[in-house]
């Protein structure tokens, strides 16, 4: 497989403004944003393969004034300042044009010279990312510019090979996306069931009306009373009690672990912002729930594996089914319980004092029997997605460099996503 060397400018479409950046700062400011219109591509829209997420908008008139700073479907967008190395493709829907913000740059690719999906994956390889970081201007906030972008060296295989590589790696990405979408659906089901049973008391209301609770077998329905009674927290199912969070669980402190003290391993390390790396020793045998204490207050993460929670988080200890405790914590509004101080913080004693409706143990057990298999499926999906991501990141540079033949890689991919 022969490759052709060149620069990014060499594969730009033969048109005016094929490679452009965002407008001059004063030409696009926050007061230009409107509720709807033409979306603006900003850093928060650059997190995945496709430009997506929550957009700011400008009016059509404003977009017309910024006609030299527009990106259209199938353009490739790069971050100019901020999180260098970000790259994303402009999708074909739901918008037919976008404004590139001051922190982004775009290229319209000549489809006879390069495949845009292949270029996306090329710019995700360690070698190409390293070039971006090395070529960045380090004065002030590290940034790049159009001149550097245009001169970025490329080594491209024939167009047909580019398309085959992009299709193969794209199939892995599609499988990862499907796994994550499935897990998101399962999570939504679990949250909805908790709300139905323990917040809205739907089964009790149904039995009050003399009808069978929806989607519930007779044995489970028999666990719920057929009336509500008044309590200090309002109406609750008859025979259920009002207690406090401290009667359900303990929020144990994590332990300090500097990044420099971590030893390479496969044990997840959690801070209040989520996964922060890996270590070779666990502090907690999973499963458990991580609760943000400092920084991202009230954040919640379920972890099935042994893990290491650092000192910016709590982790849950309980004798009750963890599924019940996790979804109970989700509805308590912990993210709004920041204590005053320079660094946002969650006081666990304040959490312990929160009132909760406590159902009989049999009801909690019934909830766990339904939700635990969903959590197991989510965990399996997450593990498979991680395996596929590792495979993708391993195959990609070898395919692009020609070290690995397409048929050999295809067989590996087919086996992994079967």
C-alpha cells in the first residue's frame, strides 16, 4: 500500500474559504446569541466524532454577515484554542450550515483527494495529535492557527484504502455508540421504575382505584398497600415509614492519592468529576456508589469493580440493596447541597438528616430483583465498549501506517463486534 505525502492544505476543496477560522472577536459576542437560528460550533460541541450537543444560535442575518466563517455538512472542524487536538465532522442533519466560533477552524475536504472520515481518524492517532501539540503556539493559552493547520503534514494511502479503513473503524465506533445508547435506555428504565414505586407511588394509586398495577405480577403487586396515609412528609403508602438517609447508608470518606503516587494498573480511580485514572490497588471492593464531596458536589457514579475513591468523594456503605440506595440518592437533590466556602463541598451530616420514605424490605428486594439485571447488563455493555475502544485505538495507527493489512484487521473487527 503506497502512501502519498502532503499537507492538509493539499486536500482542501478548490473553493474560496475552504480552510477558515472563526470571526474576529468583536464580530461574534454573547449578545449576538438568539434562541434559534444558525448554530454556532463551540468547544462544547466538539466532544465526539460529530459536531453535536447544546448549541448557541445566531440569527440568519448575523450568519450572513459571517458568511466567510461558515461550516457545512461533511466539513472537518478543529479546535484552535482550548482543548487542542479536538476534531469533529459536521453532520448532514439537522442543520445545513453552522458558524465557526473564534476557538475553532474548519476545512472543506476535496472528496477526490481524501475521505473526511479517514481524516477524522487520522487526527485521532497519537502521532498526529503529538504534531498538533508540538506545533502549538505556547505563548499565553496554548493555541494553533490557520497557517499551522494548513501546513500540517499528512501521509495518505490511496482513496479506496482510506474509505475502507474509515468504514472498518467506523463500524467499531457504531457498535460502541449502540452499547452506550442501550445502557442509557436501561438507566432511564431504572430511574423511571424507582420514581413510579417510591416517589409517585403508582402501584398504590392503582390499587386504590381497584385496578392492577401496570406491568407488575400479582406477587409483586401484593407487596404494596391499597391506600395512603398522612405523615410529616405528606401522603405516603400505608405502613411505610418516614426515616432519614442515615438509616439507609453510610457515606464513607475516600483517601488521598496523588497522580504521582499512582502505580500503573487496572483499578479505576474516582474523583468528584468521575474517573480520573487507574491504580494497581483498590480501596473499596465493588460494587459501590461514589458521591462527589468537593468540586462537583453531589455527582453520582456506580462502579461494579474494585476501585479507589480519592479524598474529594464519599463512597456508599450499606446493608440494603445498592440499587435502592443509588436511585434514592439520585432523587435527593445532592447537587444543590453545596455548603458555603471557597471550594464547593457536600456535608455528609446534612445528607444524613434528609427525610426519606422507607418501604418494607420485601418491596426493596423486589425492586432490586428487577433492577440488578439491568445494572449487570449496563456493566457488561461498558466493559465491551472499553474493549472495542482499545481495539480501535490499537488497530488505527497500524492500519494507517500500513503495518497491518486490511483483511487481517477486518477479521479481528468482525469477531469483536459479532
